[in-house]
C-alpha cells in the first residue's frame, strides 16, 4: 500500500514539474516576442532616479562641531 502511494506521488510530482517547465518555456517564448518599447511613465521614473542618484553622489554631510 505504501509503495503504491509513493509511486503515484512520485509520478504526480514528475508530471507537475514537467508541466511547470513547459509553462516556463512558453512564457519565455511569449516574453521574447513582446516589443521592448518603454512607456513614458517608466522613462520619467528612470530619469528621476538617475537625477536622485547624482544628487546623492554629490551630497556631503554637514559637520557640526561641539561647543566645549
């Protein structure tokens, strides 16, 4: 009884993994066919992040001296 349950379980698991692999291949194929046009919103967000990164690169922390 245990052996049959294990064999059926292994077969079901193998079929599941095979179906998942086929699904991933199909999705990759569909994704490669899509045009690589970027939207305006994406380009605006990307440019604003570049500007922010440049500001951070130039940023210098102010130094406060303690009064003794």
